[in-house]
């Protein structure tokens, strides 16, 4: 398959299931909304070491937020169901509660398996920061929320946050003739996906330069650099997967609440990437079907 003269390789990306929470943050203006979103989702690229894979999902207009202020949906993907509450408690308590003018609410919309959704009492636990000066919000929302006195007024937080089953690790690879053109394609791909709800690209700017493989020559590492895709190793190894003229690879990694959300984001991202001069091929990362049960073949996604 070719799109805009660029080869779309007949392969698939391999993704795996996990748990996620989606929270809505509101603030007095977009400046503080953006600051809060950056802080709350920081150090959230890969659960290889981070407590979650986290990023901004979409912005939400004031008429669609619980308190009618500018809002943003943030998503947090967590491998271990038992750690969802502690991750949210840390992220909301340390990065949202502390940020000027903010409030925080549950933002769950969709889940891969609605029957397996569950709730955590993150907001209820945070209320104790109020040191018995906290008060239940009465008559404003159709859910339980608390107001905690803070030095610029009150922090409003919903008592219960939902968590659902989602998918992590959807991806596609952009192979290009040089770093600048390949990065431009990756940037355009991420921009094309940014308004798709219930999807995040958790790596820096949505782009990963350090694609990994399972295992390592070092016994203490569970993952290591994907040497077949490293251009500086092309002439040093026997298993390079790069073709003639391919001198840079970027990976766009996508987590989503549902399969349809991930497929939509992949399609939009690839369509944007292949329009950039210098892009030579689109592929995807997989582990031979051994890591995750979700496999998205590029030809099907683009078809």
C-alpha cells in the first residue's frame, strides 16, 4: 500500500491492555490550565519506570465543564489496578491541588470494557488536607465534591474518580531521509491527532526517539534500545531493518480508552505524516505478537 507515494508497510502494531483514569482540570484561565496540565502529567512517558503514562487528552470549553470554567482532560494509564488510587492521589494532590485557581473532577467518558470500570476515593481522601475545615459542596453538582480551604480561596475536588480498561502501546513508525524532515512529519502527525478525545501520546511532544525492544544483553535490564532501527548501527549489525536512504526513525505511541479511538488517531497521524517531503516509509512496532493481545494492521487502519 502507498499513500502520497509513501510505502505503508504491511505490518501491525502490538498494544496491550491496562487501566486508566481520565480527570478534568479547570482553572481561571488557559495559562494556569496549561501549567497545571504540564505539572500533573510530567514524568509520564513509559510505565517501564514512570508510575503512569500521562498526557493532556483534549481541551474542554467552559460550557462543558462542571464549574463552567476553561478545562482540560488529562489521562493516566497504569499497569497495576491496585495502584490507580495512589497514582491519582499523588498526581492530583501534589500537582493539581497545589496549582493556583484549579479544581478537579472525574472525566471518564468511555472504556474498553465498561463492566470492569471501578471507582477510587481519591477526592474523599484529599479532603483531609483541609484539617477539618473542609466542607461538602451542597447543591452545585450532581455528584459528591469537597471544598478544601487553600490560600487563594478553595480547592474543589470530586470525591470519586472512575477508572476503566484501556489500551496502551498503539504506535506507528516514521522512517525518513533525515532528522529534520522526519521530526516535522512526527510533529504534524501528533498535531493531527490532538483533537481526538480519549487518546493520548505520552512521550515528549507525543514523539519517541528511543524505541525499545524487550530484553537486553545486560541481565539487569528488561528493555533496551531498538538497535535494528538505529541509523548509526545500520552498517554495524546484521539485523538492521532500515532501508537505503532511511536515516532517522521516530515512533508515535498512542494510548486510548477504546480500540476505535486508537485506530482513529493512528489513521489521522499517518495521513498527516506522509504529506511531509523526506518521509520514506511508515511501519509499526511489534514484538511478534508475544507482548500484547491488541494488534492493529496498518493496511486495515488506513483502509
